[in-house]
C-alpha cells in the first residue's frame, strides 16, 4: 500500500515502539490515531506527531469497542491496525500466581483480540485492510522467568495465524513482527547500548511491511540486533 493512503490506529501509541511507528507513519503522510490509558501522556504524544489521541484501556472490552468505533468515525476509510499495546511481567514459575497471568493476558491477548475483531469487522465490510501484530522474539522461544510474557506472545502468534487464514479471502493482510530486545521504557533502568535495537528500527520494519504492494504481504518478520 502507499503509506500516504494509510488511515491507521496504533495501540499503545504514546511511547516506545507504538509512538515511533505512529510518528513514522505520520511523517510519511498517513493519518494516525493513537490510544493509551494515560490521557495526559497520550495527548502530549499525539500533539508532538500530529496524531489523533483516543484514550482507551485495551484490557477493557468496552473501551476496545468504543476505540475502534471512534477511529472509524474519524477515518471513514480506516485501513491499518498496528496492534502494539502490551507489557511484560517476569518471574519464576514457583512465584507466579493466576492473577498476574490474567493481568498480562488481559492486555497482550484479550485486548489484542478485541481490537483486531472490531477492526476486522470494518475491514471485511470494505474488502481490504491491514493488521500488524507486534509480538516479540518471545513469541518464538521461551526463557527462564518468562512464563506469563512468553505465553501471551505465543498466544498472539497463534491468533495471528488464525486471523490470516480467516481474513485473506477478504483482502485483509495479517502480519506479525517479532522484535528482539528493544531499548524502550519497557527496559527502563538499563544503560543505553548503541549496538542494541531502538524503537525507530521496529517502526521502519513495520512501515516496510505495510508498503509492500497489496497483491502480496510479508506474513512475519523477526528483527534482531546485529551484534548486541
């Protein structure tokens, strides 16, 4: 697609990968809406990049439904979802409780599903659209202490494959990107390493996937630092 024809929603767009992606899309001529839970932070971010701010918590189903309805009203030709909202919780199995696992899944899995469902209903009616799920290298391989986070990203990976199979006949491209460690607020407290990935690297990859000609699409992309 031509990026200047994109009418995009980026969830979790007030910081990190979401912000960098929304910024690059806007710079390339797209109209962009971003969502987040912190209204003040969200509005600052939207003003900085020229996006539309819509406060919403994707862990709440009614917020997701309202969010997508607002985007469709704002951009009648809404055609791109960047399903980015998510967070991590880490710890050994022996210390993990169900409530914490549910908290991670509420955003990373159920929130991603509801925003995608509401967006896909619009895309199917239009017979076109794009969904980019921001997963992680943790969607491909587990690690010690990663039960909740890896399980949520493995689930997102599985959902991506299901949605792709369902939606291709409606000309909806469903894509997934798997960043390795990216230096964002998610990794706060660590020293900056110029050899590691930054949010702008993932934004560039997402935009490159979107701008592939509509007759085809990149189903999945993993991005790793060359020599971290």
